[in-house]
């Protein structure tokens, strides 16, 4: 930490890693954020297996998409955004259509793609994104009416929040579940060996 500027200027600066000064410590903060990002990336690759990474990406895609779409639709409805609904020939195209298309693409890769393609991060994110677009309009699909902002539309929100909460709980409890699975595996193996001896 050092003080830069003339006496009495009150400007505080930080020395960066390359010796350059940056006002207000912005460079040091950016460096700390970059270091944290690298650490998170390392932990993501080293601590999570392929299935766990896919599940986390799907959950993240679902949560982010649901929040973004709710914000976007609210902004359109309230007139706070300079864009409108997507229509074709005067017919409003609901976003569950894009969700169905996304899940169709993910399904095509799952059925016809190589193992490497199926495990690609874009596929996991696409699954979460597509599912969120469909779940967000679940009440519309259920009633076959545009009840998105009506009382009946609350069902979509409840389901999405349930999925987000269940996913978060699963990730929080994953180490416990893995340990229980390992212990059960050892017990079953021991029982199998014991049974084979008799």
C-alpha cells in the first residue's frame, strides 16, 4: 500500500503486481478476484467428477435462466424494457417453445453424440436452460391458457423454486451422501464375501 499524488491530495493508491499504481486499490481487487476465480476453477476440476460437474452446471443454468427470464418478462410487461414479446404472424411465441427446442437438441446429442459430446459443459448448461424455460411456463402448458401473470401462474414459480431448493440441498449434502454410499458399499461387499465363505 502506498500514497500517491501530491501532499494533501488525499488520493490513495496501491502498487500492482507489475509495479504500476492504480487508484483506490482497484488493481489489487481485480487481482484478488482473478485469483479467486482461478481457485474456484481448480476446485471445480479437481474436486468434482464429470457427473457432479454436469449436475452443477445444469442446476446453475436452470437457476440463472429462471431468474433472468422472470426479470425479462417483468421488464417487458411493466414497459421498463425497450423490447416486446416475440411474435410470429401476430401469435405470441411463448418461451417454453425455446425450452422444448433446447431439450430436443440436448436429447439428440444424448442419443446420437459421442461420450465426449454428451459430457461437454454446453450440454449440461443447455439442459438446465431448456428445463427452466419450460418450467417457467408450466402453468401455461397445464391450463393451455396464458395464465403467466394470473394466480394460476404461481404454480410455475413454486415448482421452479422447489427445483432450485432441492438442487441446492443436494449439492450441500453431496459429501454426506457420497460417504453414506461408500459405507453401504463396504457393508454390502463384506456381506457378499461373508456369504461366499459359507
